[in-house]
C-alpha cells in the first residue's frame, strides 16, 4: 500500500494565495486516498478537509503574527516548519513549500518517506539577482531576499526527492543552476472558471480599461508599466491598479504614480473577479513572477493578457492569439501592444474569447490530477532544451 502524504502549507488554509493552492492540492490527495493530514497556520476554512486539517494552537499563531509584524518573516517560517515537523508521522511522504520545509524534510527522511517541495518563484539565487538589479535602478539599498533565506531554499531543493514548479520559466532557472532534471516536475496552477467569468451584462462604453492586480511593486514591474501607460493613454483610457505598495518601495512607486496619467489606484481588492469583469485587458509586466495566477483569472473572465517574458504564466499565452508576451524592461514593445488593443477593440474581444478557452483547460481539477500523478512517481521529467 502506497504511503500517505503529509501536506504542509505555512498560510491560512483556503484563504487566498498559497493557502488556497494548498487547499486544492490537499483535496486532490484526499480524493486519491493519499492524504494523511494537511498542516496550516489556520484551518477555519478547511471545508471538506476539516477531518484532516491540523492548525497551529492559538498561542503559536499569536507568536507567529508578532514575528510577521516585526518583519521577522524567516523566523516565522522556521517556527512553522518545526511545528509541522512534530506532526509528521513515521513512514509518511511529505509535500511542502520551499522555505517552510527544512525540518519536515529531515523528519521525512528519518521516517523513510519520500519528499516533495513546491517552489513558486524562480531559483532563489536568480530571484535575488534579478530583484537586486531592479532595486539598484531605483536607489533602494536593502537586500530584496535575505542571504540566509536563499541558502535555506537552496538546501531544501537539494534535500528533497522532488522539486515541483508551476512553469517552464521556473524549471529553466533550476536547470540553469545545475539542478538534476530527474528531480524536477512542472505543474501549472489552475483557476475557478465558475467564479472567474465574463461579465453577464454588456459593459457600458466608458473607454478602454486596463487592469493590473498585485503588489504595486518594483518586482511586478510597476514603474515601467506607468511610464509606458502615460505614453499611450488618452482621455478614454484608464489603468486600474489593484494592490498595495510595499513599505520599502513607497518612495519610488509614489514618485512613478505622481508622474503617471489616467491611473486609478484602488488599493487592496476583495473582488478581483468583479474588477476583471469590467476591464478590457490585464497587464502583468513583472521582473520576476514564477506563475502569476491573476493571468489565468483574467483569461477566465474573457480578457486578453499582456505579460513579460519573466512571468511563468506566459506558458498559457499564445502570442497574438489570446494575449502577448513582451521582453521585460522593453517599454516600446509594451507600448506597441497597448496601442494595438486600444485602437482595435474588436481585436481585444476576439483575443479575449481565445483566452477564456485557454482558461477552461487550466482547471484546479487538472492541477490536482497532475499533483497526484507526481507523488505516485509519475509526471514528465523536465528536459534541458
């Protein structure tokens, strides 16, 4: 009988971001009869996983929240990992997330199980290099990724039996860093097409609306986007920004916003589906994004997408059919695509229909099936090309 899997995710279960990805993954393992337990910081929204959910005690959660408020994120991750490892039974396989799994990997190895770590961004040394370059452009002297955190993630990749990544971009970064291809699997993320869908009633003709959803940050390419948008936006074009500014980047981002025109800053958005349904396209010009789930969410809403070649979800984009891929940092390429969408609304509608069809093929059920296949010893080995 195949060993069951202890799944660990260091976020509240099923409440957005990594915690929601983990919820879909654990549900797939449960359906396949392979789930031993799922560990998370909070499990109040576990739903069908309630019987298997292991949440941190109240005192632990208070302590971890304090660490996060103090900016001690690495200490938070290490504390969660150690707590999760104390619940990992002998003979269990382990599936966790990078930077949250070092103690669990050791416990799994000691108990004779097989281990898997999920990495959502490019190889950590490359991530740090790319973000250092961008921080330097805008005069930020802080290190974007702590060196000890990088070392921890590099060690986890070496110690795990398998590293699972969401895109070819991330896979290539690991291959380029010397990671053995036989220890690497790609599993793209999914989208809830029942929730993310086109507007049910025709939108009034209030001009072209371009959506950006995510942190208003240097990593997401916001300064370059604002510069490009200011060159193309007329009186009937609006860029809607849904997200918040990281504290350390406030000065350069606010400077870029002051220089921009035809921009609305919405702050944190609780209804992303509603926002996307009233827009004509989505843009994600990131300097580094291992996948970018909002790309599939926008596609499911019938929006064409414009993404940089450093966005992993570019795997889902057929250039010129359901969106466009442009080279990161090449503002002229982004401007050309934006001008075409604005000048030819029918093209946006046509591409949006193709985008919606793409999203239908990227369900969470498909993601779960691939994950189960991987833990059962399958999945396609990533090749150097």
